[in-house]
C-alpha cells in the first residue's frame, strides 16, 4: 500500500471513529458498532477502535464480545487502561474473580500513573474492591466448609481413640473423660483460631486515612509525618488551601511522598482480611 493510500485509509477510519462516537452519544449502539467495525476493517491495529467497540458491547451487556475486543486491544497496547478495565469487568461477569481482579489491578496502576485524581481511578477502585470482596467471599465459604469438615473428622477420630460416647461427654464421669473433653475443647480453639481472619472486625486506625477514615489505597506522607490518601489530600490542597489539614503547616503537592511502608502493610492486611474490601 502506497503512503498516499495508507493516509487516505487512516483518514477514512478516523472519520468512522468520529461517526461511531456520535452514534454512541445518541445511544445508537448498533450503529456505533457498525462504524467502529468498519474502522477496524480498514485499520485493525488501532487499539482505540477496539476499546470503543467494546464499550458499545458493554452497554448492550454483550460481555463475551467485550472480552474479545479488549483482549485484542491489549495485544495492540499493553497500557490501555480502558481495555484492562473492561476486560476485568467481563471476567467478573463470568465469576472469574481472581483473573478479573488482576486486570482491574493493572487498570488501576495504569490509571494512577496517568491521572491519580481522574474519575476512572475511583471507578476502577470500586470495581476492584468489589472483585476482591467477591473473591474473598468465595474462598471464605470454601475455607469454612473445609475447616468444618476437618474439625468434625478430627473430633470423631479423637472420640473413637478414647472410646467416648455422648453420655460420657455430657456426664463428665471421671478424670480421664475430663482430660479427653479438654482435648476436644483445645481442638475447637485451634479451628476457631484458623477461622479468625475470615471474621469481619475493624480495620486498624493506622491503615486508614485521617480525612476519610477509609482504608488506604494510595497513601502519601506529608512533611508533618501524617499519611493521607493521595487523591483526598490533593483535592484538599486544590479546594481548601495549601496547608496540612492536621498540622496546619503549609503544604504543596510536590512535598507529598508515597508511603511505601503503609502501602505494603495495607496490602498484607487485605491479603488475609478480604472482607475489608467491602465499600458499602
């Protein structure tokens, strides 16, 4: 293909994208899909054509095609926030929570790098938190069943070993029976301890932002030593004033430094307390 023909083809494809956008804004998703498809036919290596079409499929709840288009877009551009994001959503629809969460995590990292205060960052975080919570819920249910079955098996084995029956357990007939009962109680404590991480409690204060009181997502530390959620403190500096809301000292965005220690602590906490991802 000559340079002139290639330029003409690219121009035609771009006009089709613009037409598709116009159809999309009017909720004419079928027409938008047709326009983006023509653009893809002309220039199949332009990732935005694929993500635009995927967005139309998303609006029509056609998640199989969303997944197909997003995977193709990612092949063309590994750093496409929208492609990773919508692929993550499509995987959640298939209840592929672990893989979906990984795609959303990638989208979140890319989104923060491009615009930490962008609306998509908050939207992606909400979906990631939902994915992580659903994954925890799924795994927690499985762990609960496994622990209960193992506990019952161990209790039965212990009873059989010491020839205990229900009347002996209720009657506390002698010292030997008492000793055996204590072993059963100790066994119960072991299993209760194993289940503790799956019991929702409260998130430690040091893992929460001083302003929102929510668990940190992207913590930054100010010269005062106070750690804040990045987007929240940047919003404060922009709308309220250039000062630290706790110490009241002058504060500028350039002075904020990522708090990697807290970020790692939050990550470790969430790894074993997935219930903390719940946002409502």
